[in-house]
């Protein structure tokens, strides 16, 4: 079979764009090759691999896991089923962090729940002088994050542990976090490929909870790990902004606010630890 016929066959089963990307992945070709050289041959092994990937995609497995990578903030990140696939809305968290780091080129930055390292590596890539630390409970996720840091020449420290546990008395100018925030049992967890992603990175697993258990821990422990005037920024669910702001106010954070993503949904909330005196 040639790549043109393979693309035609694949798009009878899955979305046209997905079919194209899978053919390009298996055949190591470009979109232009499909247009200008559609008779380029696929080997039997390549066709078997493509057929398996198309079936997996038709079964709902996310395209990023099949391709082994996903774009985020202008970079290409390796992803495996050990990590969440980075979402475009999380780029807001990076942008807000970068705005606050403009006047602090050598700032210390903490990324909590780093997953594939998208936030930590994106910040380190844009702020090479920043001292970036990333924490995750999953050693498998940290391995992926470390590979992504090497891939983009970012020097970062990766620590395994539960939120602040591995940090000792370390303090940071900025803490960014994209924790699990989907309530346990939320029906959204059954759709859009989410059953294939690590559940511990999506939901705190608290039966009957509101999805804020991890955010409460992060907000409650942040002051002990921020320098005076340091920032805490947290991504959260579409309907959680007011409750997250309340948690920040309760811990005496100043300049508390929420910021909308490109869809107009309040997606990140944060505040500043009061300066000493």
C-alpha cells in the first residue's frame, strides 16, 4: 500500500486530520509528501503499525499518546500514558508566571504536579536564568519531565514527593500549580479520552468531594515556601474560581485575582504573599 491509499483508508475510520497525522507518524513523512508523492510505498510493518494505531484512535485513545508528543506554548513535549496531555488552557498559567518573572530574571520557581514538565520547562525555556524546581508524586511522570527538560535544554531540578514534602525549607519567588481538580465521579472523566489519562493527575479521588482537596493543601502550605511578596498561581476547574479566591483570602494572600482563558473561563487564580513588614 502507498501513503495516499493508507490515508484514504484511515480516514474512513477516524477523523481526517487524525488519519493524516498517524500516516505521517508511521511513514516519517510530511503533509506535503501526501499531496505531492502519494504513491510512496508503505512497508508491511508500517501498514500493520498504522492499522493498530488507527484502531486504537477509533477506540478513543488520545492522539497525543499514539504520536508520543503534544504541542504546548510553542514547544513539542514528549508524552506517555504516565502523564496528562498538556492542554492549551494551561498556557495561561505559564503566561501569568512569565509576566511576574520579567523583573526577576534569576528567580526561583516551583512547579507543583509537573506531569510531563510542560509548565516548568516552558518557564525555564523562556527564562533561562530562573532556578526551576518541579515536583510530582509519580516517578514515571518525573522521568518524562526530565526527558523534556533535556529535549529543550532546560536546567531544572526534579523531586519526587507529595506536594511540598520533598522541599524542606526551600522558598521560591513563584509557585505555579496545575493540580488534580476534577471532582471524583464527575461524568466528564468518562469522555474525551480522559479514561486513558492518569486518574491521579485528574481527580483527588475524594468520594463526594468538590475537587478542591489538592488545591487546599497547596494554598495552605504556600506561605511557608514563598519569599515575602512571592506569587502563587493555580489552575482550577471552570466553576472553582470564587472558591479558590476564598481559600487565598483565608490564608491572607494579597492581590488575589482570577484570570480567564481564551474561552473567557476563569481558569487560573492566584495571589501574593504579603511582604515582610
